[in-house]
């Protein structure tokens, strides 16, 4: 098209030049009256208008043909994670007992992200994953809903190998609240009901109240029927986070994954969100990923990752009792949070 459009315009310009040259000579020799030459100019323009329109149509046809080639390619792609033909549905509501048995994972062969992970998560407990950036915390959490399969080892839920379960049955047991909250272009109610379409109005409002979201929702122009825009751009970060928590509450899944759910919020908003998260975690098996170690002190077990391996594990008090990575990270963050004297002096 970069060649075709200029070619059409060049042809139109050449036609005008030829008309001026030859028509002008005929007018000078009084072979053609000047009024006829002017009429030819109008006729020429009438000819080029549909030609230009056809060139635009041809561009649309080319774009459509290119899209028609890509769509079958996309539809023909096989997902990396598939169900086995003999996969079974998890009977009833999961207890939430998760076991990692010698799990290793890599995106590229020879570049392991996780190595020999052995971890037991008891039902109804809160387990926090901490460590420097890039050590595989999020990857470990995303193995539970089978967004990826381990390259080596086994993960079980209530004794069932995850690869032996139907994906819908497995993911029905899990709620996820991410750092980057994804909201759809729709109403507040539609976003809340995404994980539980059959929830009643009363249940929806109760979930919003528990997440601290009901107050700002009713202040929106149409309340729960307010359209919040693509990815919820009409709401603040704290409001989007509360909606995500309310959505997780409404789904009422026995397993909860929180991936840096409050890292992008200010201190005051984070304190409010943290209270809603604590209510959300009651009675659920919770896996919490956090960089701010102050937010995971109450966790039943804190798992410290370094270079894709578990290097420490225990409660906050136990990990602070010996000089390990967790204690060093905690002291660094505590030092950074302490107000430093001004270099300019003064009070």
C-alpha cells in the first residue's frame, strides 16, 4: 500500500499535466474553446474520485486478507497446558492441602527458574513467599492454577496430582488477586460477578462491604451499574484493588493467591486494603507474595526464596532469630523506612 497509494496519486497528477499541456496547445491554436478545457478538468476529477475510493477499498481488502490468515493460525495453536483424556473433576470443595514434591521449572532449557522445591501448605494456613526480585515467587504461585506445568516433579491438591484434574474443576477452587488488577470494560456488578455469575444481589453487596468497596461504589453515578471502562481506568488504584478483593470474596474459593496485591498503593490505602485482605484470608489456604516484609509478619509460614531455591522457612520470629536472608532483608527495609536526617540541615 505504501507503493500503491503514491502510484494512484502520481497517475492522477500525470493526467492533469497531460490535460494542461495538450489542452493548452489546442486552446492556443483555437482548436478547442477554453470552456471545453475547463469542462475536461471537471470530468477528469470525476474520473479520479472513484479510482481513489477503490484504492482505499483495496487497502481494506488487503488488511482483511492478512487478518484472515492470522486468525486460523491463532485458533490452530495448541495450549501449553492441556487436560489428560482421563482427567477427573475434584469432588466437592477442596480442603486446600497443597504439596510441592521436588518441583523444578524453567522457561528455557538450561535456565532454571525453580529448582527442587519441596513445600507443604496445610489447609487454612497463610504461607508467604519472600525474597529478592526474580527468584521465582510468582512463577511458583502460578504453578498452582496450572498456568504452567512443572518441568520436573509433582504438585498435588488434597492428594490429587494437578495434572490429573480437569482445569475448570481446579481453577474453580482458586481466587487470585494480582498486583496489576484486570477489570473488564463493563459495569461494577459485571466485574464482581465474573467469578460467580449466579451470586445474588445481597451476596454481591455483602462481598463489596467486606472488601471496603461498597462505600465508593454507591457514590458512583449509577452505583453498581456504572461502567468503569477498559481495565477500570475510571477508578483509582485503591478502588480497583478493593473490587478485585470483593470479586475474590464473592467467588468464595478455598485457595487464595495474593501476588503483590498492595505494593502499588500508598500507606493509608494499603492499611485499608490490608484489613480487607485479612478478612478475605480467614478460613482459606492463602499464598501471599510480598516485597514489603512488614505485610507478612502474621503469616503462619514464611518461605524465603533465593536463586530459585527455598533457603529458609518458618515464622517471622523464627526467621528473625538467626542471621539468614530474611533477617537481612527485614533490617534493610526497616532502615529504609526510618526517616533520615536532611542533608541541608535544619529541623
